C-alpha cells in the first residue's frame, strides 16, 4: 500500500485528506470553528467532510503538487487535523 491523497474541489474551496502509512491519517483544517459539514461529489457518491476542512483551492492545488513531487509525503503547506 502507498500513501494516498484524497482531494475535493468546490469552486474557490476544497479539502485534502492524507492517508499515511507511517504518520497516520489526517484532513486539512482552516483553523476556524465553523460548524457543520459540507458535501462533495466523489465519483457519483456523496463525501461529507467537516466544514473546518475547507481551505482555499490554491492551497489544495499546491498540496497536490507537493505530494506528487515528494513521491507521497504529506504536504507541508497545510495545517492538518488527525482523524
């Protein structure tokens, strides 16, 4: 099994989840106390994430770049919350 980066984009915002082999799993956090959840379409299925996981889409894109360039390391441009 390899490291996995799960990404959702919804206009100007998105989320990033990292499933790690050695560092555990985590999801992006925007540092707010936003209540509730938001829904993303993930291959014709609803993916529900905490509203605090939404970050700017530019930050999501940069996380994908870093993940690919590093060969699967957790991107360091995001604040993570363990799950």
